[in-house]
């Protein structure tokens, strides 16, 4: 096994986890949760989305949340940004990094963004350019890269073409999304073999969902190939409203536990992260999918 | 990646899954479930335990179950057997294979079997010898091999010493148990590196619990090292009553799905297995931990 000494975790729970939950959380509760996450040792938190509230009503309080959180030194606070107008609001909220997004399949892109892929790219370009002018970094998500609920397999050459264009925008990192939780380790290996021939491994992150239980197996495969950046959601909160059957981001807690056991440093305190997971579980009144959270509860490590 | 073309799954749900459930199932329901499992393509099912009902009251109907199931050609029907007396009853139930068991740590062995390790080995020897006389095979479980809830780490040299003795008994397979679901991929690799120097890979099976989400990552690691036999429980049913915090056998459903996606043959029909998982979920009135079962329900693939 050829695992890295340390990995970087991008905590996306406050955005990806809360964007489509049935339970509506107050801005105050979101702020309290993000402040808890800031104290866990996480160095990156995607705190909200500046997509129009018409599309993501549960994150309509984006600006209030961005302005309300305590900024911890050393933590990058990012937000999802759909377009130049969204970036304006995000900058008003003083976010450190803009996360732009699009899908690898035309159908998912159309359902999610209401544009074709070719229509979307210039919109993202505008955001990354304006972000750079404002001295902010930009990250790009490419959704359904490992499988689309509508088009099933997305051809690798299309993914490479899109990734080429995204890196031309000078994004600091690309996050490849397994939006429906269908990726398997062989597929991850094939995808990375192709991408790592063209793009630096330091700029590629992976975003898995644990819908079918393979998130950690996929991450392990990617780690063995030199990938060191992974998205996760505290407690395994989340899913995607436009991806039927998508349920549960990879739980940051499970990733951190596995890394700790394997001697890989994450910088995150598992106890504090589990406390944050338990807190949001109680607030949302849902049993969250994180295995470590449920194990910690059943063993009485947390109540 | 160096994965096998096919793997052999040992379905332990009817025994390991039901032995400590709070919900008491009728013998008729157990028989109906095993008969469903026999039709999924599984080639091995551990159907019950002939441990004294004082210790496992929920499987007191072992003989009735063993006599009641329909035997499908090509399926091996095994049962847990603690000692010669248990084997007598198991043979009365016409089981194909006796699964003997012990723990790698003294404390867990004492709590589980009420004997020291040295006192246990001759008892197992008697079972395997008598089973051979009756022309049945014997398999051995070594529990808490990857970590003990009482003694924490179990030294590798002790494990090797026990495994040596077990293979001297002419068991057909050793199943190394991660009873508390604490094994991680690096540990699995180190353990197998040591064991595969001494014992044939065809005779080693792995028994993971998904307590902390690492079951599939661990199995993938083992597959890459040539292991082709894995225990699983339909739906992820189960745990261990003497291992605090143990919860959830690796779900056979999740293993089969991952294998199917990776092109590894298991011979099992996932749809039929999920139907069996859904059936036992409804009977036990518990939400089972199998990711694929929950995904299939949420997407309406099964109701």
C-alpha cells in the first residue's frame, strides 16, 4: 500500500449537507454548527451556497451565515457560487474561495443549472476571473463524473475535455463528484490513471457519496494513487436533490477514523467532529449515516 | 489493482445476524428466510448455531431450523458448533459443515467461551476430528483477530500460533474475524502479509463488521492480496453480544454490489438478495445498515 502521510479534507456539510434537507435550520443554528466545525481542526469548510434562493430555499440565508460565523485563523471558508451575481453576494459575505460547479453529463447539467455544458463554461469562467480579481481562489466541482442518473456512463473523453477547460480557468482545485454514489474502486483507478497523465494530482480532489457503501474503498484507491484531497460531510449529512437515489455524502467522521487508524494525518480531532455530527443530528432530527457517529452513540462514547 | 475474477461469499446472516437480535423470530420465519437465501445464488449459508440455548436463546430452535430448510443442490449449509455435544445435534440436523470458533484474545475467549485459549483448542480438535469421521468439513473462526474490546491489540505472533494449531486440525478454511469492526486497510495488509507467508491464501477467509465503515475498504485490500473468501450478512444484520460496540456484519448486499461493479463474479443475484434483506428487515422491524438496501428502498427499486 502506498498511502500519503497526510490528506486535506474539504468539509462540505454546511452546504452540500444542508442544501436539500427537509428540516429547515435557522441561520443561528447553521452559524453555531459551522463555528463548532471551525474548532475541530478542519482547514476548509464550504459554508453555504449563493445559488438563488428560488433554487435552494434552505440556504436563502447565505449572506447572514457568511457574515455571522467566527473566522478561525488557518481555515478557508468557501461557498458555492453559480455565476457573477452569486459571486458579488459571496464577496459581500467575505468568502475566501468560490466553488463553481457543473455536471459532466448534459442532462444532469440541464436539470441542475438549466444550461448546456457549452453555455455553462463561460459562466464559470466569469466567476473564476472575477474571483481572481478580488484575490480569491476558485475551485470547480464536476458532478456525476462517475455516473449520471440520466445518462448512466459519462465518456472519459468528455470528462477530460471539460477538465481541460476548467483548468484553463486557473481553478486551484477540481473536485470530481460521484454524485449518485455509484463509483467503484476499479472505475476510480481507471479515471485517475487517465486524468493523472494530464493534470497534477495535487489539484484533483474527490467527492464521494456513500450511497452504496463504497466511499472509503474509493478513497483508499485514490490515496494509493497519490490523491490527497477529499470532500466529506460531517455526520454523512446530505445528498443531491437532482440526483435520484443520491443519499449521504461520505462522512468526514468515517474518513478521519480510517485515516487515524492507518497513520494518515488529517489534522482533525475526531471527538470534536463527532460532537458536531451529534449536534446536527439532534438539530435535524435525522439518524445520520456516519458509521462512526452511530458506533460512538451505541458504545456511549457520546450520548 | 490486482483483483480476483471471482470470490466466494459465506452468508452468515441466519446465524451471526440473528444470534443476538432483540427481536425473536419464529423457526418458520428463519426457515423461510434461509430458503429465500438459497435461491439467490449463494453457495454457502451458515444457518444456525448449536451452542447451548442457555447462551444463545434466540437460536434454541437450531435443530428445527436445520431440519426444516429446503436443501438446494450446490449450497453448503453450515452451522456454528461449540463442542462434541453440539456436533452431535448438528449432525442430527444434517449440516454440511461445522464452524468451530474461538477468540484471539484470552479475555474475549473467556467471556465468549468461558475457557482459556489452551483449554479451547482441544475442544475444537475434538469437533473437527468427529466432523471428519462423519465426512463433514470444518471451518474455524478466530474472533477479535484485528482488535479486542478488552485487550485492544492482539499480538501477531499469538495469532500465528493459534492459526498454526487450527490448521493442524485440518480445517478447510480459517475465517479471521474483525469482531468489533475496528480493522483498517493497513492492518489488514500487515496481517495478511504475515499469514500468507505461512498459510495458503485459498484457506483464509475474512469476516469484517462495518461498525466504522471500513468493511469494503478492508475487503478490497484483501482481494488485492489474493483473498477470495469473505463472510457477509444479508442486509448487514448482526453484531456480537460479547463485543461492546460491535454492530453490523459487513452487508453481503454491499459486497455483491461492489463486486458486480468491479467485474468480480460472486454468483449471487443482487435483486434477490436485496429482496431477502428487505424481508428480514420487515420481520425484525429494524432499519438494517446495508447501504444498498436503503438505496434500493429510497429509489423505489424495492418497496
